[in-house]
């Protein structure tokens, strides 16, 4: 059986390879390779007239007018060619004039022109059918038909060429066979002889022939001309053997040359194909008793001889010998000889050992192997660098010399790799442990070790992969530190504070344990950052943390929360009282003594919020929240003080949150309405305008004054949509009055959120357009505090003024703005606050301020409106001072639109709206 096993291997290999089709690919490769062995030149009888890139550039974009081809035919006839073939599509009509010119040229050629037909696969009713593209009838009547289809093999390479095709029951010859003059029905496709050098086929540019140069035309005499595209942009390209790509016209020319040179290649028979491998098998059966080198020499010599003979037959006799199976059989026998001669067990062992050595020596971790006694047998370079021991210093010594279970040098080393549980060592992944390694200088370092074992020829072998985890443990400690402490100040962080409070509160005994929390905020820290930068701010925070060390005795924990906020925890009996004393001491320490920061003395005061458990809360989160609320209350008052949490703070915040939610619902339910207060000319008591003032008609609480909700509304998300509703409603009402003939100005108050918006001018323009209100009738009122808080408002107000809308400065004199704001901002007028107007007749100072304001405004070209006029005497005095307009309860309170129209606009026929004293109030 052992003697015939190699031969059976070869036979089965041949059968398997035949089933895969590999011999066909090998045959094609060998035939293609032989074409290069004995190259030959083209006969020169077939000339390619190339539609190349220079011709396209000279004549124009392809396709060309057919009069150009007609002119070419005349030139070729004049040159005396024996035949003309076009590899150009003439199946579709162009212009009648050019088609007629081309048909007449074909007629003058007397039937010596070959025109192409080609088959196409088309989809018809989801079925693929073949469609034949023929030359137009008026062309075909004066030309030879020829098919130009070329098919590639499965590997995409063109090797064979048909003599013709049966189309619709008629035989249609191929262009190459018509050029060669040899074609006929029933002939097999020929193998193109690619030993004919493609470069030897004469090629002339289309434009050169068209120019009629005598030298070019002389080269065409008695030649057969094939007109076809060679330019890359035409895309007519095919792959031929030996990796070359040529144009379709050149494939047609090579096929014609193959026929003209009588190089119709013939294949050997099926019997000859199988004779070769059968001979190889028979020969090896006879020679198998000889040495392997003899058999290898015979096989190689036989393969070379067969291939040399096949090259000679193909080059001289045009016979293609299929030696693929012979070479396959020879290769299979060479493999069988190798399998028979090599001891694969030793080879595989050697390969595995070498691979292990390569992996072990290049491994990034320390790799150590031991025998069944725990003595080191393998020591890789990483282990040498890790422990500082050379291989000769450790190989043959016990592994526990470099491993220890603890970092205590005095503790006995009880580690033994052989003593580890074998089931864990042989499990996938081995046994992972953290231990300590001992360097050559006896330094101990943390080590991660993965131990394993496997059976060997001399018993169990053990292995270990060591990894120095010094850096990993250091980073883990660093991560733990960052998780619990503030990286800048070294104090505990928020996470540690919350954890500490939760533990203490959960362990607190009812009625005995008390916990107080101080939340400390730096006053004006944002200003320090803005003036001196964040780096200096960090130094300030470190100096603050350093000062807190003076109070560590009074607190069980000191932490930094976020930004400029710190916290202290006081525990034990009377913790709240102790915390309040501690708060006073801290505030006094910071207010009396500046901090030493970067060679400068920095004054810093602190505000403190204080809350206690269980008095104020039940959980750690509530304790922190209450202390924060107390801090905010401390900062909103006189800074540098402490504030103890009171229930009223949270109640106030809850009421504020509830009011914000109600405001949102009120806007959605249309519960707001506008009241209108008249503005009167003080010169003749004429009604000149109104101010729109919002009211809230609550479904349960009735009519609510803006004083009860606007302080919340202007700082809540509802501020901007509510202000937009006021603007639209007021502009709509102004437009209605304007249509009814009442030319009244409409004043509305701007919300801070609107002024901070960069698109306020765009919003006003859109509202004016949507409502049809005239811009000159709209007045927007803005308070002084908005101007002070928002320096970007200048450009916004300029855009509003450019729309034609007037801007009034409301409550003038009560805010923080200086007189420079009257010059700086594009203001149209101002309203004197009622606090100056109501005591105008009894307070000399108020009268002086009002008089000066009116005089200054007149000089600046600003209009003045006085608010809060409650009697005729005040109105007359303001008029004498030069104030033009006024409003107040004397003229009318804010009232609904229906009441306002009934009181002031009832006389629809009168256009002069004169004030009547008996109607006041």
C-alpha cells in the first residue's frame, strides 16, 4: 500500500484539478507564453487607418459628419487601395445631406467597402434578446456586410475570432475574414496568432490621409485599409494575451493577418492531451525504486522537454499542444516525493519550536518557561530587561528566586509554580495573579503574572507571562485620588463630600447626632478672573484653601465644590451653633487680612451659607441644596457675611417656580390682556397717545397687577414670547385706531431679554409688517438698568431707530445711567419718573431736578414725558417748565380697550381729541 500511495495521490489530484477547471487556465497561460518565444512580423497587407486623438483634435468631437468619411473613401480610392473596411457604426441616420454624400462615395467605390454589423443584447419584456445593428439600407446597397463582434474568454482575454455568424438564417462573415478573403459557413472560430507583433501592423493617422499628402497615399497603394478607433477616449479596447490592451480595430487586423499568413492554430486531440499525464504515471511507476533525486531530475527534464517541443510545434507548425495535464502530473509527483521523503512530525515540531522562539523573543511581556521541577528553561529579552538578569544567570535556577507573594522582605517566600492547581493552569487563559518581582538588586516591584502548564515529552512544562504594573498601579492610585480630591487645592472634592454626608446621615442616631454644612463662596471672584486671568485665579483658590487649614480643628471635612465654592462639615452636639461661630471666624479672617498671592496682597471676602441636619433636611442632597440657597441669599445681601438657611427661602423659590409654570400656561391659554393709559399734550390737553400695560386675568385670583408677576416673568423663559405678544397686540390695536382716524402713538415696554437678543430690530420690523402698524406710531420704552447691563444695546437701538420707531428712556433718574447715556444711545425722548413728579410742588429739589432735565433734553432735541401727574396744578407747573407731554391718574388710569374707547374715542366724527376736565379720573 505504501508503494502505490504516491501514485494514487497523483491520480486523485489530477481528477480534483480537472473538476476545478484549472488545466484550462494553465493551458491558456502556456499558449500565451509561447507566443512570445518566436515573434513574427505582420505581412503589411492590412493597414489600420487610425481614428486617434490627433485626428479627433484636428477634425472635431466624435462622431464626425459622414461627409468626412465620404471624403476619406475618395482619398483612398485615389491612393489605389484594394479594399476598405470601416469598424464604425453606420446603423443610425445623421443629416440627409451627409448621409447622401456618404452613400454616393460608397457607390463610387463600386462595392469595395466593408461596413460593420454588430450584435447587442437588449432587454425586452424582462427577457434578454439579441439585436443586430446593421448599416442603413442606402449604405448596405453599395457595401459588403461584415460582423465585428469579438468575444473574450472567462478571464476577460480575447484569444479566438469567428469566421462569421448565422444571423436570421443567413451567414454573415466577420470583418477579419472578409479582409483576408477567406470565410465560409461552418468553420470553427480561429485562434488569433498573437506571436504576430501588434506593433508591426502598419498604422496611419486618419487626419494624415484626409490631408491628401502624396507620401502617405503612396504607402496605401495595393493595401487593404481598416478604418477604426484607437483613441483612448473612444473606449473600444480589448485585453489580449501577455497583459496587453489594444484597440478593437487592431484585433480585427490581427485576425486578418492570422488568416493571410496561414497561421490557423490547431489544438491537439483529446487523446494526445491525456497521453502526457499517463506517460508520467507509467514512468514513475517504473522509476519509483530509484532515489528521490533521480525521480525529481526525470520529472523536471520531462516537463522541460515537453514544453520546448510544444513551443516548436506552435511556432513552426501552428499546432497548440496542451501540456497542462502533463505539467500538473509532474507537479503532483514532485509533491508526492516531498511528502514521502520528509518526516513531517519532526518538521512540524521544528517549525513550532522556531515559531515559539520568534514569538517569545519578540514578546512585549516577560516570558519565562520552567521544567517540571520549577527550574527556568526559557528567558526572553523582556524578562531580562524587567528583572535585570541575563539568561545565563537565571536559566537552571528556581523561579521563586524572582517571584514573591508579598512585598515584605522578611516574610518567607512560599511561592512555587509547581504547587499551583493544575486545573487552573490548564484552563483557557491560565491562572492570573498579582504578586511581586525581585530585581537583581533585590528591589521589589508589583507584577502581574499569568501562569499555565502543558504536557511535554519529559512531563509537565510550566510557563509564565510577567508584566510590570508599577505604572498601572501608580495611575490607578492617581485616578482614585482624582476621584476623591480636588487636583488644584488638594482638598476633598464634591464626590467625597457627598459620600461623607450620606454615610454620616445614614448612620446618625435620632435626636443625638447633628451635622452642619457651610458652603463658602468667594465674593467678586469673577472680577478677579476677568482682570488678572485664570492662572492668577487658580493661585487665589490655592491661597484660600491654605487659609482654610487654620480652621481644620473646627471641621471634620473641608472640600472644594465647583469654581470658587468650598464646603466645611461640622459634626457632633450643637453642630449648628459651632458652625455659626466658625462662619463668623472665617468671614472675619478674610475681611481683616488679605491673601498673599504671587507677590501681591489680594483682598478677598467670603459669603457663607449654613444649613443643618436634621433641623433643615433629611438627606445629604437636601443639606447641600439648603446650604447653597443660604449662600445665594448671603450673596444677594451684604457680602462678606453668613446666612443661616430658613424655610422661607425654599418656600419663596417654590412659589417662584410655580408662578413661572403658571405664566407659561397663562400665555398658552390667552389669559393676558392689555390696558391702555392716555398720554396728553400739556400745552392744550389734547390726547396724543397711549401706553400699553399688561394685566393678567387669572381664572381663580382675578385681575393681577404686573407688580405681582413681572419680576418673575422678565427673568424666566416666558419673558421673550410674552413681550412679543404685547408688541403684536399693541401694534394691532394701534392699526385699528389709525384706520378709524385716531392718530395716536402706542408705547410699549421692552423686556431685558428682548434687548439682549441680536434680532430685536428684525422682530419689530416683522411685527410692523404683519400688523400694518406705521413705524412712526410705535414707541418702545427701555429702563436705565438695561442700558447699564447691556453695552451691546447701542447697535440694536440704532437699527430700531432706522426703522422709524421712537425709543424712550423710561423711569429716568432712578437708575444708574449717567447723563452721557443721553448722548451715547440713539434715544428719541425720556420719561421723568413719577417719584420726582408727585412732590414737584412741595419739594424744591425735585423741582430743580425736573426743570434741569427738561432744559437739558430740549437742548439735546429729546422729547420729555412726565409720569405720575395726579392734579391740575402739577400739570400746569410742568407745562410752564417746558414739558410737552404727561400721563398720570389725573388724565386717566390704565383701562381696558373698550373703556378707553368709550371715554376718549367715542366722538367718531371729531378729529380733535380735546381733554375735558370734568372727565378726568
